[in-house]
C-alpha cells in the first residue's frame, strides 16, 4: 500500500453517532485492513499525535487503539515508530475462498445426515412434542423460586458431576414405584437429555468398528450416537413383539451395544414380550453386550397397568436404563438420566467425573422438589387423560375420514400413532405437502436404515388440539386422494 492509499484508509471519516465509539470504529478499520492483507507486515503507521489531528479526534482515542493493537499482536511500537506486525499476515490470499470441498472432516460426520428443519412447536401432528400449554408453569415457577430463595449462592457453582443428590434420590424412588427400575440413587447419572446419555454410552463402552444394533425402523438419535463413535451400525428387524434378533445375527454380527425401546417401540409402538425380553437379557450377557433401554414415554400408558422396565427383570443386569423429562415435562428443560449397573458404575465413575460438570443445578433441585411434592405425579395423571382423549379423537377422525381399512400401529402408550400407507405412496412426499399446510408428521420411511422401507405417517397428537387433529386428518385425506 502506497502512502496515498494508506492516508485514504486511515483518514476516512469516523461517524460521531452510531453503535460503535470512535475508538472502536478506528480499531475495527485497522484490524480489518490487516486481516485482509490491505496493510501488509512492516507497514509504518503515522504517529498518534498526527493521526489524531488529521482525524480531528482526541489523542487518547488513537493511543487507545494503538494499545489494543499491540496487546493483540497486530502492532509493533518502538523508537522507530509503529508498524504492522509480521505475525498479522493472513494465512492465505485474500482472493482465495475456502470451499466446503477444501475442508477435511472425519468420514463419520458425513454419515450424520439430518432431516431437521426449523419447525414451529405449534405445528399440529408433530411427534415427540408434549402438550406445552398444559404444563403447570405456575407450580414450576414457585418451586424454582423457592429453590433460589433458600440457597441462591450455593447453586451457582459446580455441583456433583453425576447430578444433584436430591434429584438422584427422588428419581430412584419414582423409577422404582412407576417403572419397576431397581437401583440406588448412586447408580443414577444426570445428563443433558437422553441424547447425551446415548452419546456417553457409545463413547465409554465401545471402540471403533464395534457393532451396534438398532431397531429397524428405529430412533435416529441412537444411530447418530453410534455413528459418531465410529461403530458399525446394524439394523435388527422389529415385529409385533419388538426387537427380533435371530440366531444368525448373534453369530454373524455380535453386538457390543444394543439400543432398544422395549416398553413402547419407537416409532411402531410395539411392546416387547416378556419371553423375548428374557431371551435378549440372557443372550446379551453371554455375548458381553450392553443393552441401552430407552424408556422415552412409557409413563403415558392408556390400558391396563404400566409395563415395567426391562432393567428390573434380571439382576445383575446388563441394561443401561435411559430416560429424560422432555416428554413428561418440556423439552427445553434438557434434563435426562441413565441408570448404570453397579459393576459398570465403579469402572466408569472416574471417566464420568472428567466428562461431566454438574450443571443446571437450580433446575435439578427444583425438579427434585417437584417430584417429592407430588406435582410431577399429578401432572403425569393429567397428561395421561389428555393424551388418551386426543388419541381417541385422532383414531375416530382417521376411521371416519379414511375408512375402516385404515391401518394403524401403536396406540397403547405414548403420544403418537403410525398410519401405514400403501407401498405405492411415498410418505416423504405426503409429509412435504402436509408441512406446506401447517402440519408436521414424520415420514415412517425415514426411520429405516435398510432398503426395504414401510411407508407411513408418524402422527403426533401430544401438542395438537382436537380441532387441529380433525383438520389435519382432513388434509391428510386430500393429500392421499381419498374420496
């Protein structure tokens, strides 16, 4: 840059009014010129006195900029004056744009293809979203305020990496009574949602190339966690009794980890039978495999007694029980948990202490009180009644609109039903048309790993009113060309 160009750059007017101060404007201008190569290494700069006079600003403004540039390593000042530091050169030509193809990422990242899109929580028929308008916000706010009033400063620091003891104790009691889980509070590890629990299981219990079984069709988050751990992900078919591994599967592709939703298979809604559960537990123990039991929404069962978790059926257990409060309370809470077998906890505790930091302490304490007070159980009871009503409305609307040949999967539990479609109908295309109309069901085919994919719509009713359900089913009939 010649002297004329340097003079033009430095003496461009500074705006007296704006979001940035005069000092911030000048600093930003010079740094940008250095980073883009307009000011090259060794370029001398005028004295602070001269530049201040030329810009008609106070000398303190310029000296402040010079001091900051020196502190960040952009500027060298000595008896010879101030000049651009050689360390401030840009790493590449200013005309060279780095494209995505130039970036080197691990192959596992390419496998993490998401169909995520910015959908409103209010879009009807969206699966996995609870009835947010029915959450007892007033009770929750009072509980959280009470926690912060009694111990505000203590809860601002780091907590137990495995979670607040009060919450772990409350959870152990609730899980024993409601889910048949056999554990002590010490076996519970609090996580930031179930997905973090899955990721921890993969990172701590598998090596690159180990085999992980997932349900077919099944939860995409489990596949993502295994792929991130460089596992070999193998789909195992699901039938009316849940996960159905064959003898050849154990022989030809023995798993290190088995992801399973036995109480309410996601997304088909199948319930794993007791004989099959016992067989899976016994065979997994023989092969030294770990079963990750995801009990994501089994608190909402509508016929008969709740089905107990598989974790409590055999002791000592090879099951890591995983859950969260995203469905029972609200997703933004970001509190999940996993229950580790005692022998595994002893081995993993040092690693968990390194990886976890014990956050969300006020929310964890509030949740512990929410459970102990009975507010949590009352909320679950209220939501069971609401979701049962909404599921009934969805079933009736589907049968009335689509006819008696309507084929549905699930319904005894949870917050969604699956409407099966003919193989000639492309569920992804139907979903696109529905989304354009303000409805957000899932495409069943998107839950498969293999080539053979059942077509269907995963219809969530948790956060959808009766009127939204009826209107949504009418729109589905239009998309399917039902007369």
